[in-house]
C-alpha cells in the first residue's frame, strides 16, 4: 500500500496472525538485548505510518488511537513535517544551542512566545518531557529561593529523579529507586479514585485547595517555602491550562510539540526566567531537527485547523463512547477533552483484556492508570476512522466483559 493509501485507510486490515512471523523475529531479538524495564503493552511491531494508520513489519494495517503515545500530533509522517526534517538534515544536523546561537532555536522560541498563554514568554528547549519537568523544578527553586514543590497524588510527570519524585501514579515508578528528591510533597486532587480519603473529603471528591492551604501549608510546610505547585492538566486546546483560565508562571510541554521528534519546552515569563548564564543548558536540547519538526507542527496545526478538528472529532468519540457505556455497564466513566480520552473500566485485568482485544482487531489503544484505557489519536483523526475505532472498541469490550465476573 502507498503512503497515501495508508493515510486514507479507515479500517484495519490484518493479513497474518498477531504477532506475525517477522514481528516474532523482532520480539525474540528484543527479548535478548533490550532493557527489561521497558513497559511493553502488547506485541505490536510498527514499520511505517501515515496519518492515524500504521502498518506493522508483516504488512498488517492498524488504526492508531495511540498516536505513538500522544506524540504524533499531526499524524504519522505528515508530509510538511517530513519535508522540514529532511530539509534541515541536509543543512545542519547539529550544533549545540546551549553554547552557540542556533537560528532555528530562537525561531521556535519566538513562535512559542507568540502563542504561550503568558506575557513575555521565554523558552528553554529540552529533549523530552521529563527534562522539561527537571528544568521547571530547577527554575522554580532558583528564581524563588524556596525548596518545596507540591505535586498531586495520581499524577505522572516522568521518570528521571526530579520528575519521578513528583510522579505519584504508581508505586512501581518509585520502588527500588529511593531516596528521591527531598522537598516534594503531594496533595489530593480531583475525585481521588484509588486514594485514601483525606480529612474533609465528601462525595463530590477531594477539596484540593483546602487540602493544600488548610492541611499541607498549616501542618507540613510554610507557604513562603513553596517554590511551585505542579499540575498536569489535560490537553484539548493549544495549551491545556487555557481550559481553566490559569496564567502559569512556568509552562511545561513535551509529547506532540514536534510530531514525534524528541523535544520538550520549559516556558516561563521573563519575570520568572531570570536565571543567569551557565545555570542550565543541554547539548542536544532544541536540536535543529526537532526545532524544524516543531515549527512545521505549529504551521500544520494552524493551517489545517487541527484544534477545531480535535474538538469536533473528540466530541464524536466522547458521545460515541457514552453510547457504548449505555450498553455496557463495565464502563465506569468516560472522561477527556478534545482527543485525549480515558475510559474507566472495573479493574486492571479488564482494561488489559480490552487493550489486547482491540489490538487483535487492529485497533491500537493503551491502558493507563490502574483500570483505564485511553484513546489519544493524532489531531488529524477523521470522523470515518473514529466510527470504526468505536465499533472495534465496543467489540473488544463485549468480548472481554466477563473478565472480572
Ligand atoms: C504529563 C506528562 N509529563 C511528563 C511526561 C514525561 O515525558 P517523557 O517520557 O518525554 O520524558 C509524560 C510522558 O508520558 C507525561 O504524560
């Protein structure tokens, strides 16, 4: 199938058993030579992709609502992004922007300053989400002269030492690695599923502000020693905070910012980003190829109206999932914004069975948290593809509904 044919496909096409023969060869080699820490979900071995469709090494075609784990925002291999990377690769693959003045670096930080939800935005570019979080923790401590950082139970911020100290979504991320970063405290947030009930909780959920102001800041830490409160809001507009009328001092971005090239950004207003020459840097952060991909990504999002598409197709998927929920009481909750959607199931085994059942039908989904499964397709996800994804998901769910009973 051509790349255009792949991009146009609305339904999966499976031509071998899963995993197929070539996939099994890769799995066998991988099993012998890669780090056993990698949290592989199911035996999917991708070879090429276009839009929201991916073909594996055996020629099986899958509908991808993972988007490379919420990364390929403009779809797999968007021609504008591919062209920008190829052009940049032919001109200059690397020069460290920490030590010299790479033009494409400030071209991108200039674009980010135009669209950032704060005045006077400056950016520090990184290679990953976790490095953006590390940079944010360092800047918050440096610019305030304070030590403590408050994060929330249930959140995920990454796996390097600072960010994993903020992460509180699974004990496995921390087990065996302590002691972690000192000075990190956690507060209750949202409806607190799977969490102990703190003082003052009621059926509506946890009173987050009361917990921070009335408990943590009275009993554990003085407010004047808190450098930052780190929140992980859900995307659906250009910046997730725009849903909540918040103007952040520091905004962290990763994942889809460069359509799959490694890039993160720590964006702060210039009254906060006052740290001085040499206080922080990175050899590869904001490398030319990733910057080229990010600029092309921003162009495509604007020119193709992808935020509007995410809102429209996101509504279709949310409504479709609520219909599925009305037929299957295994679905406890459907939640999300735009095209970042979580489906809460009764328990982990059911979520894992639905994830595998979807894969066996050619739909790539991924579990998240204890008992949820997510759909986070590319912003180019189409309505025809969304309808097929809903059918396949319902079919997988119907097949696995008895896992826990
Ligand atoms: C909200 C959030 N923060 C931080 C990270 C860490 O990003 P990375 O894996 O690029 O280090 C992730 C990755 O899943 C994330 O979802």
